[in-house]
C-alpha cells in the first residue's frame, strides 16, 4: 500500500504542468505554428504533453471529431493514472475484515478454554483476549492510514483530469482563434 501511494504521488508529480505552461504553448503556436507546437509537446513523453499535442492537432476538426479524439486519448491514458488504485482500495477493505477474523479466532480460543474447565486459568484466557485485541488493532492500524491515502490519490487523479480538461479547452479555443485570424477570409480583400 505504501509503495502504491508513493508511486502514484511520484507519477502525478512527474506529469505535472509547470505554471505558465499554457502561455508557453500559445507563444509556441504563434511563433512556430500548430504542427511544430504539437510536435514539441509530444516530445514531453507524458500524459499532459500527449493530450495537449492531440488537442492542437484536432483543433481544426469539427466539435464531434475533437470530442471523440480527446475522449480516445483520455480513455487510453486513464488506466495508467489509476493503475494499482484498486489494489489500494482492496487493502482498505480487507484489512479490517482480517482483524475481525483474528478477533473471532481469539474469542474461539477463549470459549475453548472456558469449555475445557479452565475458567480460572487467567493465562489461557488472557492469551485469547490478547489475540483478539491485537488482530483488531492491527487490522484497523493498516486500514485507517490507507483510507486517507486512497482518498488523497483519488482526489489528485480527479483534480488532474479536471485541470487537463480545462487546459485542452483553452488550447483548442486558442488554436481556433489563431486559425480565424490567419485565414484568408478574415483579411480584407482589395478591390482592383
């Protein structure tokens, strides 16, 4: 569980966009053109770069083509973002159940001692009680921190996807504005 949490934090950190990144993309589009800007983004070798590169390339298409293209890229990358998160969820679910199992086994030991006539033997009774308490505490001690870790990672992934969606819309809007300002129909025609 600790490995999964650390791996997700490092993965999200390595795919983080720097502040001012959108301004850099806009400048790159203005100075070098859409294709060169898209190519530069694809060299970033991360989810954000691939997504924004595709957004630039798809920006001249129809709304349906843009939506479908971006959806395909996101659906192919989401498994990378959510890799092993289900294992973390399973740890959170199973740890308290294993603690409860140990509790039941400890109580069974206690009842075995009682049924064998050893009700006065505090050593045997305390062994069963200790087993019950130790397994309960262990199960909860494992589950509680991982609940926080699971929700932290899930919120980070959701936040990242929402931020990227906003960046994609911004880049597409900017590209369409650039296409509109550089198209021949937008320049006044001279009369001859």
